[in-house]
């Protein structure tokens, strides 16, 4: 193949990848969050026989994706709240509920089996308890035990940030 043909082939391939990633593969944030929930379900399903390893894997997954997941949840709320028509608003909220509940319902039994396995494994139970306690401390430090008030949220967050210094 001549160099010009290689260049054309490369440009066409690059354009196809760009179109797939940038245009054709646009998922709504609630769909992306649903995909994350499905991935968490896979971790639970795959670690019923190794619950301590599963707790560690969940921690790694959340450590890597929690920011995205919280952003997708926030974006879902923002998309819904920008809808002026109440009927359309409620319909879109229902779609989001369905998209988020579907992966959880699909693996409800797997989560139960994984939770039972964690409960039956002292090391896994202790590891999970320490992660939960640590997260609780983080939230307590950041939020300073305050009840958030939307009208005063900026000053509350600034006050909480000052306590961290």
C-alpha cells in the first residue's frame, strides 16, 4: 500500500474511533452510574467464596470510581431538575430510578450471598467494619457533624474547611 493510502486508512480509522467514543457512545449519567453499580455487583458475585478479597476489591473499585459515581449521580439530579414541565420531570426521574435499580435488582441475590460470606468470615467482617468506620470519620471531619442547610451551604462548607486547617 502506498504511503498516502496508509494515511487515509489511518485517518478513517481514527475518525471512526473518535465518532464511536465522542458521538455515538454518549450515555446519560444515570446509565453510566448504573454500569458502575453493575460492576460492583460483579465484584460481589465473583467473591462469594473469597469475601476478604472481595471487600478489598470493592474498596479499590470505589477508590478509583467514587468520584465519577458521585458526579454521575449529581449530573442525573441536575438533568432532571432542569426540566421545567412537571410531567416530563417526573417521567425522567422515573427513568433514572429504573436505570439505577435495574442492576441492583439483577444481582440482589449475589449481594445477599456476598454479605452472608462477609458476615461468616471474621477477617472480612473486621476489614469491612474498619473501612466503614474510617469513612464515617472522614465524613464527620469534613462535615463537622453539622446539619447541612441549602440556604447556608457555602458558609457551612467554608466553616468545615476552616476546621480542617
